C-alpha cells in the first residue's frame, strides 16, 4: 500500500513518507481513487499559513478514516467543526512562534529523556477527545520534566476503525530540520509513531556529522567556516566580522563587536604565522582597521571614556556600555600584535585602553563589570579608582589582568604588573566569595589565563598555588572525552534571560564551548607554558582531541567547520538547555567560540605563549 501526500507548498514533506504519491492540489487528490492508499498525509503549513480544507475533501477524509485508514496532518486550519473534530484540536486564533517553549513526550519511559525542541510556528488550541502525545510548554528542565504543558503539540484520535495523528507544529514540514533536537529522541518518537499508529514514516536525517580528525584539519576547516559561512561580510576582513549565527533562527547576527573582531584578528594573524602567508595576516589587519575607521574607540583626549571601546556599533558618538572583558580583549590583541609587528598604531591604541582600565581599577586591583557612559562622564575616572565597588567574577577580571601584562611588556611600567598581581591575589584570597554568571567552571576557565601568565612573569608562590587550586577544580570536572563538563550553575532560575548557562544542575553531561572549553583551549596551554606541569599538557592534549572531533561536518556552509555552544557528552551530539535567549546552545560565535578555539589550537601547533 502507498501513502497519498497532499502538499500545496511543494516542499520536501513527502520525502518523509515511504511509498509516497504526491498531490499538489485539492482537485488532484479528490479525483483520485483512494483504494490504493492506507495512509494520507497532509501538509497544512503553506507559507506560514494554516491550510483550510474544502468541505468535499473533509467529507472524503472522514469516510476514509472511519473505514480504517490512517491520516497524518500538520497545521490545518481547525476553526470549523468538521476540521476540529476530525483532527481533534480546536485552534485558538493567535498565531504563535516558538521562543522558549519545548515539547514534552508524554509517553516516554520513566528512564528516558522526554523533552524535545523545534523551531518555527505552533498552533495554539485545545484538544477534543484525543490522546496527547506531545504537549507544548515552557519547561525549564534540560532533559526531563514532570510538569504539564500548556498546549497540545502532537495528538492522536481514534475514528471508528481508523486513526488520525495531528501535529500542531511543523514536524515533517519543518524547513529547519537541524532545529529538531535532540535528533536521536525525535527518531525514537518517530519510531513509536510508526509502530503504534502504522504511519509509514522515515527517520530524520542528521543535519550534521562529527568525526575524528587531526588538529591541523580542524584549523583549516575553521578558517574555511569564516570564509564560507557569511560571517565575514567581506573575505578580506575589510567589513569586519559578524557576531554569530543565532542558536535557533540560524540567522547571522548583524551586530559587529570589537571583542569578536579582535579575537578573530588574533586567530587570522596566528594562522598567517603558521602558514607563513601574509595574506592571512592582512585579514587580521583589515579587521582591526575596520574598527578604527568605524569609530569604535573613543579618540577624544578630553573624554572620560578616552581609549575605551563601544560594545557594539552603538549609534552614539561616545561608548555607552564599556564591559571590562570586552575592552580588555581588544587591548590584549592590539598590544600582543603591536609587540609582534612593531605597529605603532596598535601599541598606541592598546595602551590608551590599558591606561583607561588601569585608571578605573579600584585600590584592590579589580573593577566593576561595566562602565556606563553617562555615569563615567559624570563621576570621572578617579571615582572608580577610589571606590571599593567591584565585580568578583574572574570572567571580567582575569582578561583585564592579562591585558595589563601585555601593557607591562611594552611599557615596563610596574603599575600594570603590580595591579594585575594585586587584583589576582585579592581574588585568590576570596575564592569562596567569587561571583559566577554561567557556572563556576566557566569562571575558573577564564581565571586560568591571568594565573598562568602571572606565574610565568613573577613566579609568585601564591599565584602558583592558586594556579593549581583553580586547575584542580577544573580538571576534577573533566569528562572521559577530554572536555570540562559544566558544573555549579549559580542561578538556574535565570532561564529565559540573556547570559545564562546551557545546563541547570550538575551531572547533566553538558560541555560549553562559548564560555568554558573554548577558553581552556588557550588557557590550559598557557598553564603548561608557565608551569611545565605535565598534567596541563596531558589535559590540553585531551581537550584538543575533543574539540577537533566535535567540529561540525555538514553540507550546510553556515555551520560546516563551526562549533556550536553546547555539546552533550553522553549522547555525543550538540544539545543543551535553551534558556539563554541571546547566546543559546546552538549559536556559533565568530570570536568567542570559533576564533578562540582555533587560536588555542594554533598556539599549540606553533608552540607559543602570548607572553613570548
């Protein structure tokens, strides 16, 4: 027997069904004899609108299912009685689009995960004498929930001898199949639909693959991702680098940020060193020149924010939000490249930033998370230098201290070295009072950079001891695959906000490549260069293997060669909690992920430290 597939959208909907016969108009299906079909599948998702079925077709569908046939349908207009009673769902009229919602598989076994994700519209409504297979709700859990959903997602209804299975989301009509996650659990559900309801459906094909490969291959493929994905509006770097590919929409963010640009410039410059090819160094120079030409840095000597950088392409003339870590990243890269190339502009601009950071550092050697433009101009820099107000998260502090070390290597001014040392020791003396954004593992991965470089430059015994204390915590969280598993989320209730973790509780098996393992690709290497401790080299080797082996292989150029944020270590696929609305589990970040990981791998291949 065969499956009649009605699809007015001419999509790939029919490809999901075995022995399918396509129909692209109501008339074709109505005029055809249905004796040869045991299943009829209907795609109601036509250009984002729910398909309204004519009464004649509804009559024939009713007779077909009551005599023992099976109907599978998605997103039909169910405002009227014949449609709503046939499919078992009466729609409410608001058109909804997935944001934080997930799907709960109500029939999953008690031992199994029961949460699924999709991207696209969903039909709000209520059910009519049906079995609810999937329900839609804002389930904050990562893998499994016992909560009830708010809306039906997938339902089944018996009609005399036959059955109807109806989906209120685009499942087989989904134009973004990569967003049906996790793929293995969707296929488990599809298998159960096939067995229980005799729907002749095929399993979903994975949107990407991962495989073992060398570090060298991973680096080459990462560079190619920058060139092929559209993340560089111009391959030469003359138009900057976009921030990311969004976690769920897969659209390229139009935002351009100095920190992402600086991280990407560092990667291209090191790649040029590795290849012995000035072409790639020129991409780095062009990325930085774009920032200069577009006025990202405040160049007014009379301004309180002189030398600091806009967070993004802020429309105002002066920077508004000046995040400590973002500014420090730009300073670190400019000063490092200035040291390597003798480029006076890089050194001058980098020192201006370092000086502005130094002059707003408090007496303990640490600082506030972000300087606000209006407040900074009102108070002046001296107010921050005399205040004890500060953020206690190494996420913001450590990169500033590392930038100070680059400034010290250029200027030989002890204030930079002394402040970095004082601030780092202040944090070490208060490990129990540190603040975290996403996880303790993420914060400690950042802390490792300043600790490693200060240990290398000063040999301070407290810093060296702190280096091992911090690394021991991180290494105690290393999974068998070599990645640090996310641990100790300080705020699980931040679900649905920007800047939150991709896990909720310890033991969920999640590795974060936006805030933890990406930076460890650099910082574990710096720890090895500083201490020559074999545990650091061994850990970096395992981490490098993990990162190279989870790089994405796909026919889709948007993601081929990239690393998404959240990787599930037990299921060996990209998956994580979707509570972060800005930088979710499936985003591919230009600077903070791909560039930082690739930089760490290049540092290993070149056998260098950023202090060299």
